[in-house]
C-alpha cells in the first residue's frame, strides 16, 4: 500500500501553483495558494526539518537584532 506524506503532497501542490504566471492568477487563486502554504508551514513546523529551518533563519535575524542595539 502506498502512503503519501501530506506535507510532501502540499509541497508539490505549492510548487505547481507557484509555477503559473502571475498575470493568470485571480484573487481567489492567490488566496488558495496562501492557505496551502500556511497549511504546509503548520505541518512542517514541529518536524526536525521545520526546526532546522527555524534555526537557520533564526541565526541571521538574531545577528541583526544584536547589531541594532
């Protein structure tokens, strides 16, 4: 039996939706893309991959925050 990881499926959907040209997108289409990306973010956040992304992005943000003090 084939099992499909929901996060992988959403990532594929996001990539396919973002490949479309901007001029052809309606507001409804853009909203659906945003909702799909947010759902993907919620699914990835608690995983080790999500934590790694948070750590990688957190380092430069922390450096900028310290530099501004």
